[in-house]
């Protein structure tokens, strides 16, 4: 998770941040269907999140869902060596860096 402002915590569950700027999700083979289905549908539709980054655990692939405004959403897929444009946090990591930070790839 990346933040650009102070965290707004859910009063009913203080470990849940309600206003992340970017959420990074590592998709494992055992939970990918849940992460893309039930878990995604349970998220509030008025979220303040500007981007969701889905990192594949078993191949060099990243999916980026980004929102410039609540009604404007874009989708992009990145592969090995690609640079991921995370405008909402002013960051341009390459796919390999993100996989290293997430503990998916070895240095």
C-alpha cells in the first residue's frame, strides 16, 4: 500500500485503511480467483484508491487498474522489463523491481 496523505482508519476495524492511494496485491495461485472475484466485489464503490496493482506470483506480469476520477478507470498489462507508470504516487518502477520488493523474484 502507498499513501499520499494521513491514513483514515475504519472505526469498526482499525487495521483497515480506508484511503490508500495505491494498493499492491500479490496474486497467488491458491487465492487469485478469490482476490479477483469475491474480494474485489466486496470493496466499496466510492473508494479513494487511485490505483490497484495486481502482481502475478508465477510469471512476470502486472495488471494496473487506475482511476483519474471515480468514473474514469483504465487498465494496462505489463510484462518483464516494462516500466509501470504509477502517476498517483509519482513513481515509475519496472516490473522486475516490483517483483523484488514484493518478494516474488530473486535478486
